[in-house]
């Protein structure tokens, strides 16, 4: 923990908070800072069309109720066209927030085959890097689980030729049989990738650690971990999603208690990682008044270790310095320019590779289709 004097001065040793050199700063009277790209360590790009959707048929009174009445209905309503424009909108909004890479977790039980390619193609068109997966589950029977595994296998096989990135997805242990969990771990080992899985997010998944402990590897991504014990014994990175945890009323995960590396995600609520860092800091401070901004920033900083390609990206921000203590209390910081792999993707806040107005218009059309399906769904 830093001293009171260092907290007041805002000094930090965080790698991405290093002051830019003079030639890295944008010209003009308002100095701006330059960093590598941000990474969202856990996203659901399919949720970009959820805004404005019809209210759930029943008001949820529990975490499981939220899943059953909101998100599990939404994923059943998706088709490939909706997935495409949802991914494009989500990628565009990520780019506008200075996020150049997304680690996505997808589910669409009535549109499984080809869904991972649709997401990757959409993000590539916008210019944002993506690693996606399909969330395998037994909620839709053995055939649904088999089709989910097959989609992961198909896309990961393609990745060997395309150079794209992916993982094997699992929804959560409590929606999978032991055989399905073992099959997902075996498939991940076959392709030498990790498993991306929700773990102990709510009380319905409290025994997750016991069920997956012997399967986990260091390249697994363990999402949420709210109900994990301090000594859970799982291998992998735990990804903290404070905004989502608050929204679902599952409690505070207190990620500092874990020995695992900690990343920061949004769980589908956009990809503005500066805003997520700010909320992570406030949530941590509500839990412990003596916490410092560097703690939440270290979680955000670790995301780059999960997607190191972003080190070659450059984001010019509207604020200088990009320093945790400054950013914790500075609203509306935005990306001005973004270069991804040396090529412009955003200039003066406007995407250069796609027509942002067209994406938003097409996304509205697909959202209307999606919401109509939800309104008619039993």
C-alpha cells in the first residue's frame, strides 16, 4: 500500500500510467496522453442490442431469476444477423472508448454454428482485436452441449490458419454436467488454449471450485468469483466485473483476497475500461477506505498480459496524465485517436474503417427485430 503522501501526489509505478514523452503528445493547448490500447477481459458482445428490450415477464428476485427472465431469454432470441450487428456495435463502442481488444464470451443456442466467425468478422471490420468463445451449457440438452463444443472446435481449428485468437467457452459449472466440463477442458487442451468460464458468480454456483479445481490450468479465465473461498485452489486469472455484480446484486467479490492474477471486465455492459476502472476503485473503496487507486488500476493493467498484441496499439486520450489517482476522479475521459497495429482506426473520435452512423442504424433495426422476438416469447 502506498503512503498517504504518495496517494496525494498521484505517483504510481503502473506501466500504463507512464508519462508520455514530448513527441508522443498531441499538439495544441490541451495536452493529451498516449498509451497502448485497453483490453476488456470479459465481454458479451451479443448484449449490445439489449438496451431498450422489453421488460422481463417476471421481476427477478434472485440471481437465477435474472438469468432466467433476462439473459437466457435474450440469447435464445438471437440469430446470426443480430449477432453480426451486435458485435459491430459493441466493437465500435469499444474503439471509441480506447479499447482495442475484447475477450468475448458468446451464447446463442438457436444460432450456434458459425457464430464465432460472425463475431470475429464483425470486429475485424471495425478494426478491434477479439478473442471469442462459445459458452457450452447443458441447459438445452446433450445436443446443445455437443453443438457448442463443436463450434468451439471448428473455430479453433480455423484459428490455426487465420491467426485469430479464441478460447473454449463454458457458461458456468452449475449449468453443465461433469462430463461436459471435462469435455470442454479436454478440447481446450487439444488446442492449447484456456477455458473461459463464469465461476461462483451467484449462490447457485457455490460449488464450482470443487467441480472444476482439477481441470483448471493457468490459461483459464475464471469470471466473477464472488462466492469463491479465499483458498479456492483454482488455477487461472480471475476477472472482476464490479458493475455487473452490483447490477445483479450478487455482492462484492473482493478480488484482492485472491492469490490469482486479477483482470477487469464489463460482463457485457459496454467496453469503456476507464469507466470500469473508476467503478472498480469506488467499489473497492466502499469495501475498504484505505484502498488506493493503484489496486484497481493493476487489475486493468493486467488485462494487457491477456492480450499482449495491444502493446503495439496507440490511444491518444483527452486527458493527461493517464495516472490512476488522477483518473479515479476525472469524468468523461475519451479516446481521441486510435491506431491498431500501426493503422488508424479512430481519428478525432470518429471510426476510420467503418461508417459509425450506418452501424448504429443497422443495429437499431436488428434491436427492433430482437425485441419483437422477446415480446412474443413465452
